């Protein structure tokens, strides 16, 4: 069963910028795909299309077999609930407590918004928020204001908030780009541990090939809005990656699971 299907998606912004050009790939349930590409290659545009914050100009996106492109908000809501998001800049509410930020992960599960505010939240939700915080090792900071945490800690709070949502699919847009290498690695390790133990599907946008190779099952690379590489990690060999970066690819990779449009490769 496919969790995410991107079917010939193109996006042209109103100012004429072509951000995505007939992008197609799909992600199996439980698979971890790393989306790689340089600045401006269309990664975030694709991310926003999968979460329906942006409508593609053409093409279709399906989540668990349901077409979400063009879907009305009311019908979109239950599908969005399945998707947990992690962002580069954490997207916490800075002047609120860590605990309250995690509780907000339950938005969409309660009948009224105010039921996710700490004084009004049910005992069950409050306990669940503490469990999620415990999973990321931060129960001792529950009362602290979010902006009084280190970057790595803030991203762990964002992961706890995402867990509060009980997602089936995790989308992460450069989750470690604002962190130093040590904190970044800790966050990746934690995120990966959690997705493995829960069998979640992941699409994670990253910049660095070395990190991508370490964590993903598969790499999809974008360049100027085109998919230029779609390969399992297993099939990627170092020579091939080197060639990919050095613009020297002049023949197709011989392994079946590598699909590269050689003409479009260049420097990723
Ligand atoms: N709202 C917008 N209006 C017009 N052009 C846009 C808009 N958002 C993005 N773009 C353009 O679309 C292209 C793809 O941008 P996008 O943000 O998807 O790239 P990205 O791969 O996420 O880059 P980065 O690594 O810098 O985050 C870029 O040329 C960008 O300038
Ligand atoms: Mg981006």
C-alpha cells in the first residue's frame, strides 16, 4: 500500500516561477525517503503541496489512496491529521510553555480548540502530553517557556507535539538545518528511533548527502523542480554519488533500482 503518491506534479507560481516540473514518485507505508536538493530546487514547494498548504498547478497527490489535490477543507482535515510535520525553525509558540506547545499537537482531536489549552484539557490529554514529552526526554522542562530552550531541545518539543497527533506519516522540512552538527545528529537519531518503533512513513527533506545516506531507505533528489535521482540507499554507490556531484555522469547507473535522468543531473 502506498502512503504517499506524487503523480506528475507541476507548480508555477503566479509570478511565473516554475518550482516543480512533472514530479512523480511514491512512498510505501513504513518507508523512509530522504528528499535532497539544493536551495530553490522545489523541496519546500513539494512539502507544502503534500500538506495541501499549496495547490499544485497540475498533477495529483494521493495520501493512502485518497486524492487530496483540490479537496475541500472539511474533507482534507481527517487526512491532514495523519500527517505530522517537523520544520527547520521548530514553529513553537515561543511565549508559551513546553507543555502547552505539546498539547497543541492535539488540535483537531478535540471538539473545541480551547480543550487543548492546558487549564481546560482533559486528564487523558494532559497525561498523553507528558508521555510524549517523556519520549523525547524533556519532562523536566515541561513548565519552561519554549524560547528558553536550546535549538535541539526545541526541535525535540516539536517532535513531542507531532507525536501528540498520532501521525501515520511524518514530513520533515530540513529538521536539522538550524542546529549544530551534534544537536542535529541527536535530533535525527531520536526522530528515526521514533518512526521505526511506530512503523511510520517518513519523507524528510535534507541538504546533506552524508546524513541522507545514513538515515534514509531511499533518496529522491530534485534539481530545478525535476526529479534527477530516485534510488534505494543500497543501490547508491559512492562512485555514482561522486559522479552525480561532479557533473560527470555519462551513462546510466547499471543497477536496476537506480533511475536517473542523466541529462538533468548536473550538480544537485
Ligand atoms: N510563493 C512563491 N512565489 C514565487 N516563487 C516562489 C514562491 N515560493 C517559492 N518560490 C520559488 O520556487 C522555487 C522553489 O522554491 P522552494 O522553496 O520550493 O525550494 P527549496 O528546495 O525548498 O529551497 P531551500 O533549500 O532554499 O529551502 C524557487 O525558485 C523559489 O524562489
Ligand atoms: Mg525549503
